[in-house]
């Protein structure tokens, strides 16, 4: 029987593209950052990022902090599905299975965005729920504002979570505390994220701010998209917490920037 390698494997097997995928599995990054991490010229890195984008393995989003920069991210859901399909093409038993929830180790996670009014409290609530309470999740912002009504509505209607008791907090309140993960959800906050003692380098999820200043009915679809994106990303975070492999994405012992 002639089994041709799946297109995904052919695309990801290039050594530099595989390294780029590995870096983006840990955190969303700009091209200059990736160039420094992999030690290759920017034009070569950009070329291979283009190949990965063409294969829909990598996404790109213009930075909200600096419109001249672009953040690249790994589409973990699509990559996971393609890896599973590739394994299943050899043998059904090689299809990937999600980790059992009971294997998630206790961890503390801090989510940061600008206003602590939408993305970060939504992410904290999802992390606690999806981990079955194993994750102690907190959230804060650089310029805290009251919880947005659409964050409350989307979490309640789409995810069965109640954020009514959320109190906006400034990230300075957490100075000196240690967290197993610090995750920035806003490009602007990433620029001013404080250092946390004995902790890993912050992970960045570059997500658009659904708070646009428009009417609530106009921004509601944006909040639903944000909730879905956070749920997907958080599920992979929980999987990383359940993985005993020290090289897993976002591991607290990985101090790489």
C-alpha cells in the first residue's frame, strides 16, 4: 500500500518551520522576536511564516499597541486536528485523545488585559471551569474599568458562567506574587506587563478588544467571538497543565522569552 505523507507533515517538517511552530505554540510573537529566537534572517523567517499562513497553520493580526507590527499565532485547534488525522492515517489507535480532567495539576494563572472588563475576567472564569477548579485563576488590568455588560451576558449565555461578582483590579495588586502562568491578552498590556518573581516568562495571546465603544448590540458578536477564542485557547492551556512533559507549551519551568 502506497501512503503519501499528509500535506500537513510535508509543510511542518521543514526544520525552520517546525521551530517557528514550536515558538508560536508557546506564545503569540512578532516577526522580530521570532527572528531573534530562531537566529535566522528576518526575510527567511517571513518567507516561512508565509508558507505556514498559506497552510492555515499560523494566523496573523496587526498589533493594537503598534500598528506597524504584526503578531503571529499558532492555530492550535487546526494543528491538533491535522496531527490527529496524520496519526489516524497510519493506525486508528494513533489518533490524539484529550487528557483526562482528573490529571490536571493544581496551578495558579493570572490573566491580564487593559481594562480587566472583558477579556481577562472571561479567561479567568473559563480556566477555572475547564480545569474543574484545579486552576486558581485571577485577572487584572493596567487601567481597570467596570465589567462590560456583554462580557456578563456572553459568559452566562454561551458558557454557563456568572461574572456578576467580578471586581476590576489593577495588576499592581499582584506585585510580588508568584504564578505558574501569566498570560497577557492585550498587545498594549504586554508592553507594560510587570515582572513576577520566580515565575515563567509571560505568555501572550493577541486577541482583539471587543470593547470598541459602540452600542452593546453592535459589539455583542465580537464578545461571542472573543469568548469562543478564549475557550479554545484555555482548553489547550489546561491540556498543557495536564502534560507531564517539561517541554510542553507554557510550562512553568520554561523561562524562555
